[in-house]
């Protein structure tokens, strides 16, 4: 069987993005999030690879330095936790990149299932009988995580990502909001600019933003994806806005 390296691909992409501050805006909800490569191991479930707690950056170094494949990761998880947890992590690895590349197509809902999961909102997408969940902790209801100080009280945090075959985690949600926009902070411009985790869509957004600061994020991406003959002026050199 040919070995796959989706985990390494995701880690390399996040290393390229570096630490990013981005805002997800719904119809009434808004999440201000910082995401870095050190967040990826937990989102993908890589902490299940061993029984001892390993720092995220040490886990990343282990995987990258030893060219560990997805199969190698899953084999380690199977030996420790069995088939169920191995399948759980496999589903995360197989779908995470596509989910993030299409994050703007998700819906914001409340997590209503009573669990130990430190999450109060989810961004969900679905395909056939699978439901993809990105778990967010937000302090917009006046609560704070104990491990974060006052400087972070306005931040939201990506806590987990998982796949289920049902809607039990959000079936009693009082809200279901379409995502209106995603923007990333540009240190050079000192402002938030339109953003997509999908590189092609992101280039198109940046080019349009150069000439139209009032662009409608949702409509632009909808038109961009529906266009069979892509006529958008996409340049490889988009450093002016992307740095």
C-alpha cells in the first residue's frame, strides 16, 4: 500500500502560514482566533500516538524529522487505543484540509451535547451521512478558560476537530448561522484582509481586494467557484497584501 503524508502536508502548510490571527464572522457571532502550527497535533488527534504527554512542537519535530507517514501514525494509535480511536483520527486526517479549505461554507451552531469537551460552539459541514465539526471555545458568554489570562479574554480558541455520522452534538442548537466572511490580520497593512485557507481562493480574494475594498466575501467566492472559465486576475506575487 502506498504511504500517504497528509499530516506532513498539513503541517507544512501551517508552517508557511506561520501564526495567523483571523476572524470568522457569522450573522451574529464572531470569533477572533489565533492559529499556529502548534495547534495542529491536537486538532488532528496526534496526541493519541503515545501514552505520555508530548509537547506539540516535539510531536511535530518527531513526525517531520523521521518522515512518519499517516499509516505509521495510525498504526501507533491502533496499538495503544484500538480500532475506534484509530478510525476517529483517520477521519480527522483525511478530511481536515478539505474542511479548512472550505471553511467559509460551514455553519455556526451551539454545541448542545453535555460532554467534558471544552467547547461551546461548532462550525459544521456535512457530506452525505458525515458531519464535520470544528470545536471553538468562545468567551462571548462571559466565561473564561482558567489557563488563559485577561489579555486573551476577547480571543476564541480552536479546541478540536472531529467527524461523526449524526448531529447529536448540535441538535438542540438555538442558532444556525452562515459564515459571512473570514479575514486575516496583515501586519504590514495593519488591518484585516479577506482570507481563505484555500490558496487559489485566497489569491483571488487578495487580487479583488486590491481594487475593491468593499467586496462581498460570500458573493465573490460563490462567483469565483461557479465560474467555469476563471477570468479572475490572479498573480503569483501577492506579497503586497499577504505578508
